[in-house]
C-alpha cells in the first residue's frame, strides 16, 4: 500500500514540475516595427470650397484679307476721267484746256467759267485757236464774239445765254469724242500705257495725255475748280464796230 502511494506521489510531483516548466518558458516578445518600416497612409484633403478653373480659351486668329493693289498698268483710267469731268460739270467754277495735234496742225480749245450764287454765268471764256479761230467772252453782262474774223457784242440775257451754254456743251462733247476712240482701249479698259498717261496733283487728275498714233495726239489739262481769272483781249471794246 505504501509503495503504491509513493508511486502516485512521484507521478504527481513529476506532473507539477512539468506544468511549471511550461508556464515559465519565456515568450518571444512581439516585434515592434520601426517608423521606417511603417507605410504611412496617404491622406487626401478635400478643400471645403473648391475653385473651378475656367478653361483657357484660345482666341480666334483674325484673318486680314489680302488687298491686291493693281499696278498702274492695270488701272482703268476711264472711271477717274469721268469722275473728274463730272466734278467740272457740276462746279460753279472751272478751267479746262484741250490741245490737239494732227500731223503738223495744232489746235487749242480753252473753257473758263464762273457762276454766281444764283447759278448764272458771271464771267466766261471759250477760245478755239488754230486754223479756225473762235472766241466767245462774257464780261460785265456783255457777250463778245469773234468768229471768222468777224466780231460782235450783245447784252447778256436769258436768250443770249444759250450761246454760252451751247459753247460749254460743245466743249464737253469734244472731250467725250476724244475719250471714245477705240485706240485708247484694251479689252474695254482705258489702261495706262504708251497711249494713255496722266498726272495727279493732290489725288486730283490734272492732265491726261492721249496718243492715237505717231502723229495724232491730244492733251487734256484740268486747271482748277476754284474761281478763275480770265485774260480778256485788250480790244474787246472794239468788237462789233
């Protein structure tokens, strides 16, 4: 009996010792990661009032139209000439001279006029010089004429005024006749070339040279739209005697 109790006691002590040894084993401490080993969590902050950025608008490029300026040789002078003629026809004052050369014969035609504020002629001169001479003048309300070496004078009134208006129409008809010559045109245009040349002064046409052939030519001079002075013959008082 005692032997049996001894065995039990021994076994109990062995069991107690075995349990105590297990409980006293040192546990491996939990490894603490260093800051360098810790991956931080990226925090994205959202602004309270986000500002909306407008897209940048690219300005539309301005396309400048190409202006093609014609060369002198491409200009149609007829529009310029007709515009000048209309200015003189509508003006109260004017002076134009035509010089015609036909072979060895030359002729000049001069027109000078001054209208008053009532649109009535106040002073006037129409001179054709050359083989056939014609002069018509208006001075101090008297009309003086010289034609085929015959002179005359008469009072200026509504009926005799027609003589002066007819002279003006005759002058511009001559100008239009010169401008209508086919030799001056190329495909319907009056182009600047060896047959047609011109001169400007302050953008105003002052001279037009027309060459119809080697021996036939004309020059039209536009001499002003301001009030004109007239060089009257010194012997006007003897006209009609």
